[in-house]
C-alpha cells in the first residue's frame, strides 16, 4: 500500500509499505495491504511501519488522524 505520513511542517514518510501499526484511541491497531476503508484518531505513541524490504521505520507522535482508502494510507500527525 502507498503510505504518506505528514506533519504540519514536513513530510515524515512517503512510499510503499506492507504493514503499519498505529496507536489508536482504543489501543494499537495494524493496517495491512488491501485493508478495508478506515478513518481513525491517533493518540500519543509510535507509528511502526514495515516497508516492502521488511525494514521497520518508527515515528513518535503526539496525536493525529489516519485514513485508509483504496490501498492508500494518509496519516496526519503532530510530533
């Protein structure tokens, strides 16, 4: 899936990923390739993204929102 992670100031990540673990308001959740459409608020924690090579990328966030639609993840956060 194509992933874009943005803050108000900069772009943290843009590229392809096989999995993303995010801190939702009710706990952590994972989004995989071809996930069903979803909109979720995010809370303080870490986004852990696994790219197509299997490498993990971590981003500490304060809060934000994630939208998953048509195999694209748009994640807007404050760090």
